[in-house]
C-alpha cells in the first residue's frame, strides 16, 4: 500500500501569511464538490544508480532518481485530460498532487528567432494544482511529447524540483533546501535610482483593499539570450519548452494570488546576442534595443546567474522591461525553483511591488520583514523588521540560509494586493489575453451513430450551459453558427455518410464568457461492409490536419461477422501524431498487440487487425499536434464471418499461386483439401467448391470483379483463410 505524506495544517504559519484560501486550491475544491474524478498517472519509475547518486551528492544531500515513463507522458500530451493526479515518490514517501489543465499562452502566441523567422513550435500541456490534503501548497507541471517539468511547494517540505539531470535521460526529485550550494539570485533593484525614489514615495495601507482577482491581464514577451539556448543543447524546441515551463510556474504563482498573466511571444537568440554588459547595462540596452514588442512587459532571460533587475511600477510606461540572469543547473542538477523565484520576483517589481523589507508597508512606512537588512548592507531601501520562519517572493529571505523563500506562501497579503491594485489601475492593459472562465468539460462521447446522424453526451459536472459548433471538415464556419444548449445530450442530424466534421465545444460561465473549448474530429458512419476504405481527413490527395482528436468504431453489418482493417498506407508525423487500435467497441477495450501509439511511416509493415471480441468491432483513436502533418492512412475494411479460424492469413503447409491472379489460381496443400469457399470484401460468399479431396486444386475466378477476396480452405479439420487479389 502506498505510504502517502499527509501534510498537516500549521495554524500559525498559515495565519501569518494568508488571509484566505488560495485561488488554485479553491478551483481544485470546486472540482471535488462537483464530483469530478482525477485521472491517475504514474509518470516515473524509481531507479537507483549508485554511481550517479554519489556524483549528485556533491550537489544535493538527498534526492530520488527516476526513469521517465514515456508512454504515460505521451498519453497526457496527446489526450490533454482536464484533471490528473500524480504520485511523486519523495524521501521514501509519496506526494499526491491534484492538477487541472490551464492554458498559459496568449490566444495569439507565437515564437520566432532573432532574424524574425517564425518557429514552428508544438506547445505543451500545462497544469496547476495543489498537494492532496495540504492546506498550503502549490504545484505546476508542463508536459511535452517526451519530457516533463514540475515544481511543487508546501509549507512543510519547501520547494521541490522535478526535472531532467543535465546530460542524462534520468530525472531527479529533490527539495531546494537540500542543495549544497547557495541560491545565487541577487536583485539590483536598489541600484536603479528611480526605483529607490518611487519606493520612498510609496506607502501601502493594507486596510485599503479592493478586488481579490485582477480584471486586467498582463501579456509578457520573453526574449531568450544566446547562452540559455546553448544550455538547452542549441535546440529551439527544447529552449521554448524550458521557457514556457518557467512561465507556467510563474503564471501559476500569480494566479494563486489573483493576478492574470499570459505569454504573448518568445524570441530566441540562435546566434551571439548583444547583451555583454552588467545587469544594469543589459537592462538599459534591452529597453533601448527592443523598442517594439508584442506584450505589456518585456522580460529578458540570460545566463549565468548574476544580478537581476526590473523597473518599479513600469507597466504602460516607457520602461516596461525586466531582466533575469538565471542558472538552469547547479552542477548537473536542474534548479527550476531558483529560476522561477528570481523571474517572478523581478516581474513583481514591474507590477508595482517593492521588496518586503522596504519602508513602504503596514500603513506606517515600516517593513513586512527584515531579511534584506539582516542579509546584506546593500538593501538601501530597507527597514529593520521581524525575521519570518520562511519568506515570500518579494523578500530577500533566500539570502538567509536558515529562512529561505517558500513559493507556496506566494507574495503575501500586502504585496499581492498592491500588485492587483496596480495592474487594475493601468488603462493600457486589456482584459481578455487569456481565458479565466472555469473549464469544466471533461469529455464528449459520441453514441448511437447512424449514416445520417449522431448523438453526443457532454461530460461536465459543473456547468449548466454550453456552446458548440459542428461543421464539415475544411469548410468555413461563422460566429453565428454557434449553438447554445442547456442539455448535456445533443442530437446532430443531416450528416453525409463517410464524411469528416469538426466540432468545437465550450462551457459557458456566469459572466457569459466561454470556458476552455475542446475540439473533436467526427467521422460519420457508412456501410462498413460496402468496400469503401477508411482514410484520413485529407482523403487520398492531401494530408490530415493539425490538433485532431478522432475516435471511430467500426461495426460489422451483420451478426456473426467481424471487422478486419488492412492498412494499405500509414504515414504520420513520427513521435508526435499517433493512432491506437482497440479490439472492441470503445477505447476502454484491449489494445491490439501491435496497435499502440502507431507513428511514423509504417506502410511497409502492412498493418492488419482482426476483431476477436463478441461484437466483432474495432475502435481507433488518432491524435495530431499543432504543426507538421504527413499523408496519413488508407485502410481496407473487411467484414469476415466470425467463425473463421483464429489463425487467419497464416500460410501453414498451404500455398496459393499466382497471387495476384487474373483468371484462376492454384492451391497446393500438404494435407488433402476438402472444401474451398471464397468471400468478397463485404463478406458475401461468391464461390464454393466442395468434395475436392485432393492435394491440389485450381479455382476459376475469371467471372469475378477485380478486387480483394478471402479464400477459406478446409483440409482435415483445419480451416485457414488467405487474401487473394483479382486483377
């Protein structure tokens, strides 16, 4: 039985740092209150490499090493489930984490390089949530096709990093306070004269509270210097994965304190950059050199970790820039929490917050904490104050080894309220850069489909109204085509047979905003025994599309028949677009032995699948990602008699020649042939020869139409079936 860490509620800590439950915890509780189920995934398998662990002990005193479960990671990346539960082994125990899917990219997000060339990027799937049974925790995970980035923070355990070891395929899980080195983050805020002047003029009154959630939204443009690109193996996709993962963590921290931000654009330097100055020079050069960007704040990410800096309260001003100098690794160990802490801190300055040791708080120009003046004499804007057991994001408590910054504490009540007030006071900011409506649709199931109609059921335990649109694939849809419904079960009719349709659906929130929409590709029914082939949405002349999610079940037309799929062509984008084939009526059925996550050019493998379930049905699931497609697939659908032998198409002591044949073919057998029956592709009997009683026989097929046929050969209590082509 799994031994689970049950995090206890520390009353004094929570009272000191939080006046209300976090927004993310409230969202998780809302799912539970409405009887949602979190799908469980095991993303790691624990391994122990003594040599590797001895090397790592120079960097971290205690850690667990894992191999990634690539199949599980790919399933999350493909299926994008709304709610997931992860079990992360940690120090001999298990941390259970509940997460909900949340897009963190602006609706018009794009990435490009320093030559302004657009980069074809495949975004990950982003999640945020909490540790189960914890009163004060936060977690965020980012899943890509073959990788995962994670950060968990709790009051008791501190900041827990989950990431890949440098130059290794293995992953490490460890607590930040177990690192042998010190956090190198230094903030140069005090050395910007205008920052100090603004701080002296500022006094926040905690009694003057307004909203708990911002109305406005901040779009962030990230520029990635050349060194981080090199550290990410000079790989653009890997670099952008790293940055979007960082932003997912940053936006999770801000959302937890009621602040909405989105990632608008990423620019990556793939050659030497001009940022060769100290931190102040780099910030100054960045603000002058990057005079135009698509966003509300420009954030430069550089390496190595030196000093980071930002202008105070700079949104909607000429100096809306921030600079973070970070380290991706401490020796071989990934240090996400260091990077995220520094970057979130600098953005907090741009959003209006000075340090917590500034003489600007409590309504009387005193400090929230005294970590800054205690740790360094360079905390020029600081006042003496109490030393907390753990610090918040805008503090210098990371410089005190026995204190540190705990990310689960967020910004703290006063800085978070000041940031919300500042953002909502800015007239230049928009309100719709990212969807804040609660996403509640878990899935949509199609059922009772016919040639001309289908039904779908909305799996949603929270919302009571939805909007959907259903239209032929590759055609244009209008905004007026959206249909609103209060029913979870919807009928779609007037469909054309064997035709692809796109469907988009979203839940409607109380403010009439739409929640995160889900998209489905639907293929209408036809007579699956009629000889029409199963092809992708591009038909035989074009490629399939982006971001497709298709589930299709093929049933035989008559009882005592079974479906067989024979793929004539199969070519999808390798390792990114997948098809899985199930022996049954749904994706809950068993997967065929050679039918899981099919990807790449598999035409030469002549893939063939024959149903063995009582219904004789076969179900396929296909998913494609955001960019790059291939020619797809074409498969023959056959309806075979259900009583055909299980060893179909195995040539055991029997040969047929010629094949393909024109007017006849000959059967040779090592055992006496008793009977031969030939079926067409629809399962109809077209030829029957009885009482042959010989080792060889010739079958006349001259009067048959060209095409594929199935030859059922009975010899001495053994029945075998062969496929023959008539030309």
